[in-house]
């Protein structure tokens, strides 16, 4: 029988869409039907198990799935010793303590003898213990932000991203306890065949991630400025310089990290670069 890599993904929610998009961009297709909990791929030896994100760490730790995509927060809460194969850079958020907006925050002592609602009791208990804070932890499964407003707790410990859920519930973030992003994780050592499949998948994921954070840029540059412009452009090896039909001008092409582009755009223009084009890259093999 053909060896297949088994991956655990969130069935529905914040992680699902980006996880599926990443695999799709890596050229791995799925026959996903509505309500299907297991799916296979017609073009890659992989099988997907669709689970609640809470169940992904254990499924991987128990080797029911070989790998999984899960939030760092959920992995920390469940406490299984999994290997981080790759930080995926999406579903970025933080786990924070928040209190009613009207309250004065006096530092961690604020939480002494207070009741704090959370879906992450393990992480919170560890944090309070380390900080020597004696607080009551009240575990609830969801809608944590409404707890203070309805008199269920004095404060909360929950996921924050833009902060708009806190604002909507008249709360303010006062302590960031951990930062989180989606992780590709594995359990125990894989067989040589499965490791080879994971390596192939990782190679593709790396190409997709590199392509997504880089842009191909082209610009027209007066010949006497080419040398200076080339100095500030990194490029994969070095920038490409081609003559334009118009005398005295060149076209300079380069690959550049998107965030760097915004840093150097002013310098490029000041040096006389014109007609700048920024083009997305689909795949990037380093
Ligand atoms: N607002 C957000 N911004 C960015 N990432 C987030 C946000 N909310 C949650 N996440 C990340 O996505 C993960 C899944 O969030 P989601 O809200 O879908 O979980 P859930 O409701 O527990 O889903 P499930 O039904 O699978 O148990 C979280 O554990 C966290 O890592
Ligand atoms: O700081 P913000 O950008 O407002 O994001 C934070 C909110 O996002 C998540 O909930 P989600 O919207 O995924 O809904 P859920 O409670 O149904 O999981 C999380 O549980 C917070 O409530
Ligand atoms: Mg969950």
C-alpha cells in the first residue's frame, strides 16, 4: 500500500482557511466535500483529518496524525511535547490579560484575589504561579470577553489580535502573556518514507512562503545612477540590468522583501528611478 502522510487540520475556524490555502499554493489538492472529516489528495500522498483545533496536539502526540497545523497557544495549553517543523507566520495573535476599561491598572497585583475567565487555564495558571499571584481562574469555553460585563468574572485572559473585541466589550489589554502563530508540528520520529514526503512538502511550503514575502521589482534608471541603485537593491544574486531602447537609460530588475521595498522606495526615487513596477511572485526556489 502507498505510504501517505497524515495531517491534522482545523475543520472550521481561523486556522482552516490559511492552512488550506498554504497546501493549495504548495500544489496539494484535496477532494473536500461538505461534512467530510477525512480527505485525500489526488496529486500528493497525503490524507487530511479535519478536527477541532483543541484536539490537534493530542492527535499528533498520539501519532494518529503524523503532522498538524495548530496555533502555538493551543499547543502550549495542551502541553504535549511536539516538534515545531515550521513557523507558518499566519494566525498571529497574543494571549493577554484584560480588565474593565474604567478600572485603574496597578500592575500584576491588580489580579490578586480576582476572578479571571479564560479558555486557557493551564497557561494562565503557570503565569500566575511564576508571578506569585493568587487569583481564581474560571474556565469557560468561549465568549470569554463578555464575562466581566455579565458579572461572571473580574477580568479575562484571551486571544487578542486587532483588539476590537476588547473595545466592543469595554475592556483594555494590560499584560501580554504569550505571542502565537500557526505552527506546522510533528510528533515522534517519522519513518524514512514519511520523512521524505514531509521534506517534499516543506520544500514546497518554503517556496510559497518565500514568494509571498518577496516581490519582483522593475524600474527605469538613468545609466549614470545604475551603480548606486544596484548597491541598495539586494536581488537573489545581484540585480539584472538591461539597456532600454531609449539611449542613456536602463531597466533594473530585482527580487526584494516586500517590507524592505517600503524602506528603500524613497532612496530609489531620489536617485532618479522611474516607472517602478512591483509584481507578485508565485513560487521562489532558493
Ligand atoms: N483574532 C485572531 N487573529 C489571529 N489569530 C487568531 C485569532 N483568533 C484565534 N486565532 C488563532 O487561531 C486559532 C483558532 O481560532 P478559532 O477561533 O478558530 O478557534 P476555536 O473557536 O477554538 O475553533 P475550534 O472549533 O476548532 O475549536 C487560535 O487558537 C489562535 O491560534
Ligand atoms: O482582537 P480581535 O481582532 O478582536 O480578535 C480577538 C477575537 O478573535 C477570536 O475570536 P473569533 O473572532 O475567532 O471568534 P470565536 O470566539 O467564535 O472563536 C478570539 O477568541 C477573540 O475573541
Ligand atoms: Mg478550539
